[in-house]
C-alpha cells in the first residue's frame, strides 16, 4: 500500500525567511509526486509535480521541491516566505505501476509571521 | 473557463436518506476522483475513474457509490448516509494520473 507522511502539522516561519514543508512517501515502483495548496474555504490548487527527470522541480508562486529517491522524500521549499503563503499544504503520491490510486498526506499548515 | 463544478456546496440531511452529489468537468479529462477531507486525516480517496465506465475503489469506499456514464460527469451517491459520513467532499479531475488535478469548490455534508 502506498502512503504519504507529512510529519509537521504546522510550520511557522518569519516573512522573508526560507521555508520547508516536509513530505516522505512509500510506493511500489516509480512515484508521481505532487504538492497542492488549500486556502480557507477553497478547493485545492496545484503547485508542482515530479514525474521524471530533474530532481529539483520548480512550480507556481516561487515554490520548488526536491525529489530524493534514496530518502523517499519530496520536501517543498521557498527561498523567501510571504504572508500570503499562509495556507494548508498537501503532498500526494501515485504510481505508474499497479493501482491508479492517489494518496494524500494529512496536510501541513504554514503560518508566515509578518 | 476550465473548471470542476460540484453541487450542492452545502447539504444537511438525515440518516438514511439517499443523496447524490454531482460533479462535472469541462476539460475532457479522463481521470476523476472523489475525496473526503476530515481534520487530522487529510484527503482520502473514495473512488476514482480512469475513463467512462471504468471505476475503482479508493481507500475509503464503504457507504459510497459512483458511476461514470459520460466523460464529464462523476456523481457520488450515498445510498444510506450515516453521521460518520459528515465531511467535506471534493471532486477532482485530471487528464491522466500523472498530470495536475483540478478540484471543485467542495461540498460540506452534514448527516444528522
């Protein structure tokens, strides 16, 4: 069975500082990895994905993520946090092989402090 | 405008009264899913569909049904709702499994 772990329920960071939101995964075969963001009372919005190729993936709003196969991680990063980045962030995994399911993590609330 | 439309946005119902939440996408996507979002549990996939007439169970399918008779529509059916199905539900669609998903605005369901 595939799974996603987001070990931090909440991450607090000062505006202008770099931020990291952690994600580790478990899946059979090669993963498809995604990050989504959810603002209050809204649906989820796509940020970025890793399918294959370069381990460093750049996405929307200045976010990036690094795929690390040996550590089975896909941490979300941004060099300089904005107050408007405050939201709920979800990591998700699916696989090219086997079932066509998508598994999400439990989410990490990012709070950027002015 | 590319979008996924869910209806209704809010619903309060009583235990055992059958209900349907509709989902429609206008992007000709093949892959569609239903999720429920609960505090502390994140999003959990209920059912998914890889194309018309092809559906399969996600991680929490008990108490739910789906159908995919047309590519654009993927309704979620609760034949006999129970209070533990009180949740926030999202429909999503993507071109394929490895492309970005577009989410509806959500349906907040309360079963009393």
